[in-house]
C-alpha cells in the first residue's frame, strides 16, 4: 500500500481504533514447532487471533486464543473495521515468515503507526530458499506476485541474475516460465521450492521453456537463474531503451533524446512524475523502471495512444503506471502533486505550462521539449522569466548517401529544464 493510500485508510478509522498494540507473529510451514519462544509467548498472551485459515490451523487448538478470525476479502477495505472490532483485546496476527517483508506487518504499521505494532519474525521464505539453494541473499532480487502482476519481473531479467518470485499460488510458476520464454530467456533454470521448512518440503528444477505439467503446491516460491538465448537483446534499467521495444505511431521520444531527458528529470525512489502528452509512454516507463518505488502518471488525450501506453508499461515491467486518457491541462486537476514533470507534447496548449508550473512541488523539476518554432519561442519566454537551462540537442545518424555513407540529421530538439524553488 502506498503512503497516500495508507493515509486515506487512516482517515476512515475511528480515533484510536483497534487494540493498543497488535502483535504480528511470523509463522512457517513448520507451524507451532518452528515458532520461537517469543512467538509462542505472544500467542499464549493473546485473547484474539487473526490470520488465514491455513495459518490458524497450524496452531494446535489448545494454544489458540479463544477468539479467532480469518481475513475478509478484500482485506484492505475491511481492515480498519476489523481492527476496531478487537478494541481492548490482546490481538495477535499471523503472517507468513517475516511479517515485515511483503507481509501484513508493513500494512499494519502504515495504518496504525510503528508504536502500535510489534513484530515477531520467523525466517522469511527468502532466507529459507537461499539457504536451500546456496545463494547469498544479498545477490538475489526478490519480486512478490502476491496481489501483484508477474510482469514486475521484466526489469530484473538480465543474463546471470538470480531471482526469487514469491508465488500467489499454483499458477505463478507457469506464468513466470511463460514470461521468461517470451523474453528470450527460455534456457533459464527454474527451481520450484514448495512447503519450505515443513514436513512436505520439495524442490524441483526445469528450464522455463520445458516447464509445464507439474502439480504445484499453493505454498511455493520460484527461483530463477536467468540465461538468455544467444540473440536476445538486453533491456537495461538505465534510460535509452531501443525504440523498437515500444508500440507507437511515431509519437515517441527517440532513444538519444529520451536518455538526455530522463537524465535531466532525475528519477528518485518514491517520487512521482507527470508525463504530459505521453505519446507511447516511453518517458513515464523508463522513469518507473529506474527504481521499483518510482511512480508515474501518463497523460495522453488520444485513447488509442493511451491503450498503447498501458500495453508498453506491462511489456516493460511497470504495469503500475497510471494512464489518464484526457486532454491537459484539464486532465491535471485532482492528480497527486508531482516531483517532476515532462511536457513532451502540447507545449503550446493554452494554460498547459502554467498549470504544470503551479502543480510542481517545491524543489521539483520541469523538463519541456520542443521541435517547432512556435513551441521554441514559448520555451524561450518561460526561460527568460524563470531561468533554468535552455539547450538545443541535435542528433545525426549514418545512412547511405548515393553510394557512400553520410550523416542524416534528425529534427533538433530544444529542451528547457528548470527547478522550482
């Protein structure tokens, strides 16, 4: 849950809703036997217990609190009410493994504050998987597919990398295999680790391209050793992906200009970008690929282009981008305030730069690109009033000229960059 979403949930909660302290207890497939002394003591002291049905059944009936309850669906919408129902009780919550690693513990902290949540961790599935595989934890990238699309893997798939995918259930291993095969990583070995730490623990390995037909336990994690086919193009996280990885109709910030533009926008973890006149969405997408916590809103008035933006975002591993299919500046009203703004189309639209400038947070960056004389004149005027940097970028590419190679220039781009004080 984002910080903004957590604040919205907090505002729906009655004052001091729920117990004074919630104890979140990590539990593994080994159940009660694998709990630490602190975990057992917390359960014995609790008067109420919440968790999934599977987790609660891991606790022997004599050790369960008198009151137990399973999570409702959807969880986040009902969680404030559920906590309020247990006001005044010693509430314990069960979580898989480490409650603070993609677990309910982080959600409770965001809702209640750290002073009202106590976490008792169990070894996480990441630690258990790395222990079985002999992988140093710090050398492994982790993606959770629990309530999240498996396409989040895309930015992490590189030759030689090791990945762990926390599965949402029986379908996740096949989805991972299909994604890797489609990306040209079919030779990648996949290890399915099921019921880690429990009596029914099992490990099996096959390549992504040979995956299929296996019976899969719902409690599983998928380990990936990325191996690419010989001609598979790399897709690094740094800006400047090849133009041909995007679906587009010509409205695309070209590779070299895109790299310069993103360098000036300066993606930072947790910050929000508005990509106005987004075209194919390349700026918003590569901003979001820079770090998992970078957020972006792509504003595009053409509905067909807006659909392409969503498709490109999914293909390139950042399906969380928000696409607003409406015309700016009206489309900007009510959006979360940005830390950075890129104006790639519609610079001369009446009121657009004014609305963008007004919305930008203090310390934020605005980058606007222009290719027409009319838009250049407008940027020069804003540069005269607000300062910043005004740059002309010219790119030429080698191409046949008669029987010999020569240089063919692309249209120059005038770029205005300014920081709001």
